[in-house]
């Protein structure tokens, strides 16, 4: 409706669900009086900031496809689901774990992020970071309850940054990055609950015996790309793993003899 002014809404203090998408809004301050608000959608406007006065019951917000450049000023204590998809955010800074006690889902697809630094949100369960320009994984140690991480269509060449404190991560999508060395996958051994991994459209997925080699390194994995592992793949991977362990033991024994 090409709305530019929503001051009329100030008087409707009991509103709980508000959809103002596809307008020309630059200012959401009139919503500060809607203290009963539970759900807010303001996709496709002209907003340059997500900063709003704290709303005590607000649980879901979508700011998708605006012109937002940072994540400052989002402090709603019951916020569980936040979408900032398709904005212009360059750094994942500004979200405070001290104020966002309930945030479980964060959607940052299609921004301009170059790193994951700043996402210190220990209650977060699902994180969408696809279609950014991420080259480095930093600050992930605080994501202790994360179960799902989407990093498709980024610029990752290595898998440094994953850590054992990410003890709940089950699904990891790394499709369409720049991971050329299959040995990088070994760095995912620190993720004890990882069960599904997507590596399609990385150079390493073209290597010989790709599926079996991944399973050798990650024996607890159940699914690679779209396919579950078959029993014969598991048997082959187990055999190769055992053979390599034996070879390593022989090398270590020989090295000890030489030192002696």
C-alpha cells in the first residue's frame, strides 16, 4: 500500500499480530506502544535499522529484504525467531546473549557477512548463514545448543573454527563453498553429534572414493549430501580405518625403535 507512516497504529495497544510487509516504511517507532505484540513482519520496506524499543512479549520478527546494516538494538527478552534475511549486514555483531534469552532461530541468509564472529548466543538452535561471503569461522564456541547450521554458498576454503563445545550440532550444510582438500573434513571430528553433512559443489566432492573417505573420518555420520550410507559403504570405511590405524601403530613402533 506504499505506506510511509504508521502512527495511526499507536492507539491499538492490544494488537498481537502485525504484518506491514511490502511498504515504504523507514521508521517503526510508533509500534513501541504495542506492548502486547507477539508477531511482527516488516519484510520489503526501506528500514536501515532493526532497533526498536523493547517489547516484552514479542516472539517472532521478520525484517527480511530491507536495507539494514547492523544488528544493534534488538533486545526483546522473549524473542525466539528472528529473520534478517536479504539485508546489508557485514558483521554478525550487536546481538546480546544477556538480553536475548530465548532466541532459538536466527536467519541471516543473503547478507554481506565475511565472518561468523560475534554470534555468541548459547540458546540458539538453528542458524541460517547461506549466501554470504564468509571466509572464516570464528566465535562458534558459544553455540553450545546449536543443532542446525546452514553455510551454503559462501567462500570457505578451510574448516577451522568448529569446536567440541558445539556438542549438539547434528546437521551441517557446506554446499557450494571452496573446500578443495578432503582432509579438511577431519576437522569435523570435534562435533560429537554430527549426523548429516552436505558437501556438494565443493571441489573436494569430486575426489575419488569421496563418500567412503568422508565416512572413514566421520564414522558416526548417517547421511552425506542427500543419501544415507549403505551397509557396504560402512563396512568398507571400517576396513580402511582399521588398516590405517594399524599402519600408524607400526610407524610409531618403528619411530620408537629408531629413537632407542
